[in-house]
């Protein structure tokens, strides 16, 4: 694996990462900053795997790479954003044991989805759109979980 770029969660890579993919990472990164997970030094990385098509993108910390997922960026920026959000959420739940982001007023994580041609976080119980991806408000510590 050849790492080609590293960048801050809500920043942009210096080079070699397609603009739509970088924008999708920035949106998910903004949500990771709004509702932070306990992984110090969290940032994006991207790489190339030999001659395979696409790009590998994921998260790393000061301890090293946490995960990467292969993506073939296309012209559908909304679908790319949902794919990045799903990959982050799957990794956090499956390997870090972190449920992120939590649905306000519920104990379950929200689901990334496409709603009205926008990448959104939705409640899996009510199917209601809670927030656009990239616009997640900080969690309300006084909210009760049902």
C-alpha cells in the first residue's frame, strides 16, 4: 500500500485525491469533529494498492492506520459521501466498539442515506432525516435516551 496523502478531518488533502472524494471526507470529518470519537490524532489518509482501480481512503491516528476502504470515485458526490460515512461508521462499530453518531433521543446510531438528493443521517427507527452529513450538531448532553 502506497500512502499518497494525509489530512485533517475537515481539511483538504494537498494532492492526489479526487476533489469529490476529498469533499466527501471533509463532510464526514466535520461530523466527527461535531460529535467526537475518543481516538486522539484522528485524520484521513489515502493510498493506492498496486494497479487496482480507485483509491483507498480511511482514518488513522497517532498510533497508525485504523482502517481503509477501497472506493472508485464517480460523478455521484452524494453516493460517495454516503459510502465514506458508512465505511467510517462500520469501522467504528466493528473494530473500535464505538456507536457513532447516535440518534438524538435514542440509543442507536443513525444511518447514512440519500434523502431528497442529499447525503443525510437518518433515524433507522422512524426513517426521519436528522441532519445532512457534514452538518451534524454537537450532541445535547441533557437529552434523554428512549
